[in-house]
C-alpha cells in the first residue's frame, strides 16, 4: 500500500487547499482503495482458514 508521508518541513500537502488539515499521511482515493483491498484480502483468508468464525 503506497502513501505519501509529510516531511518535517511541509505544512500542507497541497498549498492553498483549505480542506488540507494537519495530518501525517496524505489520504486520497488510492490510499482508501488500497486499505479496502487489504481488508477484503484479510477477510478472504480468515473465511478460508476459519469458515465458522463469522457465525
């Protein structure tokens, strides 16, 4: 999962963007989709290893 981490000398990821809050990681659609993909993959592994785990 790739993402951009703000450096110590950066105040904003995109200067002038008023929605840019002070965060360490730049969260965009690619970051969110990557996280969702990892969650789905982990879910599939758990379901295969423990099919009765979810009830």
